[in-house]
C-alpha cells in the first residue's frame, strides 16, 4: 500500500490516515443486483432478466444480465423472481408532528423526524416533499442528507407555508399567519433565506367556516416567490380558486378540486401555464370518512407493522368512531373523495402534468401505508399501474428538479424498491416489499 506509506512519511496523524482509508473503502463499495425484472420509472415496458451495478450509491451500469460485467469484489445479490422499481416520491407530506393520533408542533423533535423518515423509507418511499409545516430543524436534516448518503427518506421542504390570519391551514406553533399584503415580501424573503425548496399557501375556507385568503395576498405571495426564484404551491378545494391561482402563476395544486367538476377552461389554463396537479391526495379524501367505522385494514400486517398498539386501539374504539361519524360534514366526504378522483382522471386524460402525493403525517394519514393506499386509489380513479408508478417516480423527480432521482438509469442514485410480485399486474403488489435501497444501501 504505497499511498499509505507516503502518507505516513508525511507525518500525518493516524486519525487522518484512517479517515482517508475509510474514504477509499467507501469509494470501493460496489454492489451488483441481478436477475430481476426492471420497471425503470420512465414508462418503458418492463425488462426481464435485468442487472445493475451500483458504485458508491449510484447506478454505473444497468442492462440485460447477459451483458453484465460484474466488477471484481462486488457484493452480488441474486433477485431471481423479484421486481425492481425506483423508490417512491411523495410530493405532499407533513413531517414529525404526529405521535399515535395526536398532532402537535411539540412533537417535532429531531428524533421524531428521524423516526418518521425511516418509516417512509421502510415502506419504499425514498423521497418526500414536506408541505409547509416544518420547523427550522428540517433544513439541517436536508443539508446533512445532501452532503452524504442518507439511510432514510430524502427531504425536500416548503418550510413554513402561508396561512391567512384566522384562516385554514398550517400547524399552530410553526406557521405565523399573515393578515396584510405588506407582511408578505419580508416573510417570503425569510423563507428564501432559509433556502426552502418551494413556497406553500393555503387557500380554503373549510366549507365556509373560516375566512379565506384574499386573492391580492395569494398574488403577492406568488409574485414575491418568483422574485426569489421560487415556485409556489397551493392547497385548494374550490374550482374558482384553482382558476384564479392558475392566472396568478401558481406552480401546482397539492390537492384535487373537490367542490365541482373541473371544466375545460381550467384544463386549458393549467396546460397553457404549465401548472401541475402536483398531488391528488385521493387517500386523504378517503381517510376523511374511513375512521367512522373500524377500517378494513386494521388487521393488515402491512398496516400494523407501521403503527403502535395504541393506534390500533384508538381506531377500534366505538366512542372515537362515533365522534368522527357525527362531525358536521362527515356525510359529505365520500362525495368530495369521488369528485377528487373524477377530476384527477379528467386532468390526467387531458394531458395536465401530475405527481403522486398523499398528505400523510396528520392523524389517521399514515406515513408509508398511506402512500400505497394512494397508489391504489389512483388506479381506482382510472389510471393504469404504469401511469401511477411513473407519477410516483419519474414525474415526482421532474417536479422537484431532482435530476439524480426518479428513474433507474445510469448515473442516478440507486434509490429503489425490490418487490416479490409484479406491480403492473396489480398495483397492490407495491406492498409486497422485499427490500428498499437508498443511495445503494439497503434500509430495510
Ligand atoms: Zn397537506
């Protein structure tokens, strides 16, 4: 080992020498996965008998196993009979605030963030966009991840999103509501200084029960964000607000329109301005009425493994179910969920761009499990499993401008899910998780 001798002769400390050696051995980490069926996230047909070489977390070669030239010393995993797809990208989550079924900004500790991000990863969700309810610790987590190779879901964040004073949205203790246009520019500048990935705003009146953000404020937020080089995303419910925000320059909607069918005017405007249906959150709409009874998945091992016994107890409680089912708008939620599905399918068919997002994090919207619920709900809405997989992988990365993520191609990070069954045959097979890799390392 002449390099080491030279280092020693230079009189470097042994600590530095071991650090250098660690770097050398890290660099030498080469893995080969082979004999799987590849679903690469691009939308191309699956490739049977595929193989990939992963060097230091990135894909350096991918193709048919017959052409594989495995580097000497590579750790090889035979995945005969398995299916490999890119890690899932969830474009709408809320991190770290919920323990069991209680949401509180006080829960947003580094430990709970870590636990939450590992939970997503264990369900094959390798990247999340946190939608505007994050404390500042999220920036440190994101920056540490960028500097290395994370072993938990990668974080993008909309920081602290914009809520109208006394209006709907945000998380108490995190979001400082705004009341006037004059407050907006400094508040957007503060978010930009923290290097948020997006600006988020909430435009809703909670079925007429709360004041809604005036349009001159959403216009000011979007304009100010643009000035700082940032795209703005909106929580919406009403068709009229979707139309107005599209005119104002919004980048995407993080929920479906739910009050009435979308019309051609909105479709044309979204296409013209490149506005995304960034997330349809169909599982969120279903979760609004799922807990008025004992949910069908209460004994599903795929659900149970992600929650505490206390969650099972609470979801099974007749008293809690009665409280939920007697809430004032309970009877309307199935109608809103159906409208969300119908509108989403209409936008997809019309060629509006779309990703996958769940709005998981708040009570009853479970990190990881909710993602697979969403994928199934997208198929229920009329999409093909391939459309759903592409939305949840390549399109998610495209929306995030994450050029190293989203598909399994040369030079990308090896963020992937190994499945025991074919998700193109049945989308529920995304739940047949054998293992998950982030940056080439198994995380489950
Ligand atoms: Zn949300």
